[in-house]
C-alpha cells in the first residue's frame, strides 16, 4: 500500500472520511466537516485519489437548473479505509508516545 506523509490537515480529512466511509461526499462539504479551507482540502483529495485511497465521480447536473456548480463526489476505497485507519492509529501512537496523551486533540 502506498504511503503518504501524514500532515494534520490530511489526518483531519481522513477522520471525516472514516465517519461515513461508504458515503459519497463532495469536496466543500468535506472541507467544512474537517474544519479546512477549500484550497487545502482539494490537494489532499487529489493526493488520496492518486494513491488509490479515494474514488471520485463528477456530478451530472445542469448548472443552470440546479443553480450551483458541478460537484465532484469522493468516497473511500477499501484500500483507503484500511490506510486511513492505519494512518490515524499511527498518528495516535506517535502523539501518545510524545505527550503521554490517550486521544488526539482534534
């Protein structure tokens, strides 16, 4: 499995994605749930999709009828679920070793 450098924003995104791993969600919604800016979430989603952790699909709507731009929906793959759990567990372990804490602060 491909590994990525895990930054706090990436861990926040993974945590949100794992809350409902089988559900498709669009980028702006994920950004809001993770407490990240849209300019931060989209590069994260691209990185996760590049390594196979996410699958995405484009919205098929008429933007004039809907009154909004097209959305891209993201969902964790099976590999992504496993990788996300491992990344969050590793981050928790590192944090606990560093501070003696038992839970992630975020």
